[in-house]
C-alpha cells in the first residue's frame, strides 16, 4: 500500500525565496504544535504531494541546456532547513500552515557547465520538501528524499534562498552501483526514459558536448523558457494552497514509521 497523495494544480518554481522566522533549540529548528512546545520530524515521508511543474522538459538534453550547471555529488548530510509560511492562517483546527524544508549538503565531485566556467570548490546545499507544521514528512512528485551517502546527478539553477537548487522535481537522478541512472522524473515520461537511457559515463560525455558553446553540436537542444517568478504569494509557500483536488484528513504516521529527531547527518 502506497503513501497517501495530495494533488495541487500548479507547483510553480521548485523553491521559495523568502525565509520565515523560526525558533532554534539545540541546533535543530522546531515549531510549536498542539499540546507541546516542540515537535519531532518524521524520518521518512508519509505523503506524496502531486503538482504540475511550471516547465515540462522533453529530454535530458533540454533540461541540461536550461540548467546553468549539472553536478555529480554525494550527499554528506541532511538537516532541517528553512521554514516558510509560519505566519499564515491554516485550516480550521490547525495552529500553523508552516512547512519546513530539508537542507541537503552535497560534496560535488564533478561539475558540468557552459565551457566549464562554473566551479564548486566547497560543499553546497540544496533543499527539498519537507515537513508540515506537525513534523509529518512529505515528498513532492517522484522526488524521493535524498539519502546520506548516496550519489546523485543534480540539474541546478541559481536561487536567492539557497544559492543553488534543483531546477525542478525532475532534476535529480540517483547513480546506481552499475553507473546507470534512476531519475526523479515522472514515471513513464519521455524525460525519465531519456535520462535513464544513459549511464553516468555516457551522460558526462554528452553534457561536455552540449555545454561546449564555442563549438556547439548541430543537434544542440533548445533551452526551455523558465518562469521569472512564481504566482503572487508563492514566495512564502513551497506548495500552493488553493485548488487542492484531494486532501487526506490526517497527514500523520500511517505506514509504520516513527517520527525521529533530526539532524540525520552522518
């Protein structure tokens, strides 16, 4: 039996740009919750939130030329990240509409960018969602939570909030022990098939070729047009709140997992 699902009509931009205020206790961000002064955070997602991306990439090449950089990186730590929406009004009976990101630290081992101009000399941090105000975990679309010690390919863009972030929920692929890729793109999509047709060695050769802007290949994909900004009010929320087509009454634990304190870095 899979996780419960919530459907949203529009995902918009992958990450918000404004940091909301949060309390800090013992180095771990916490939020008030009903009946207690602090909450713990689920160690795994309980809910899948489905939403449409602002841009639908047709191929790994198009997503790559739209991304300022692509990196091969190992996840070295995952910690509670920024909190958004803490001051917003929630549904009746709920104390807060706040949601909290997961801050993922990456050790970059290989980087690809136009003519190799972008470098990553130090660990970088990206974010993914996340936890609701009660500490219940959720993932967005097919983008499963990143795991410490695993190696991934990230298609990156610049953001005001974190410096770098994944270009969309479809912009990450896990590198398997055999070198082949497992994409976070939608199951059965052309993009997922395109990404997973490569192993990492072949993908790296392809990325170097299409990022050589001094000698562009004749089959260079056309970059997708990225939105300048999300819809009004989106900057304060990682997920739209209007127009939900389905919403479970309880986002709490229901698959056997238990909430555990963070950080979970090793």
